[in-house]
């Protein structure tokens, strides 16, 4: 399954959560983002899943070889954003759920 299809399946699932909105129109950072109460928690960028997680969790994922720090083409990797390729063994669904929990600040799933 292509990255866009995988992400679309996640969008379909997570928009059922109260407060979550799907990617919308527009350009630039966050145009392909899932948001909770207006705050981005997951997006698809250049066929990679990008999720917002605590910096220590991002460090651990990078350390285990399951992704890299996201850089929004500004030359500075973002410490709380993980970029994950489609061939990673990590579960996209679990990471999106974890990102939602982190950004929202409470358990919902």
C-alpha cells in the first residue's frame, strides 16, 4: 500500500475522534495534517509519516533506527517531530495514536 493510502486510512479512522479535523486546503506546513483542537499531531510529508512526540521518544525512535528528526526544509531538524518512511517496521497507527495523546494531553484511545 502506498504512503498516501496508508495515511488516508488513518485520516478516516482518526477523524471519528472528537476534536480531530482532517487535512484541509491550503499550502505550506501542515496542509496535509491531522489536527486536534487546531493543533497538528500527524501529517504526510514527501510520502513520509510525520508525528509530534515528546523529544525523548523521538530520540528513542531514531536510536532504534525507526525514523529521523523531521526538517521542514529550513535546515533545522525539529526535536519533537519524527519522520518515518513507509518501510519502517513501526506501526503508523500506534504512532499517530501516541501523537494524538501527546498533543491532546490526555488518553483517548
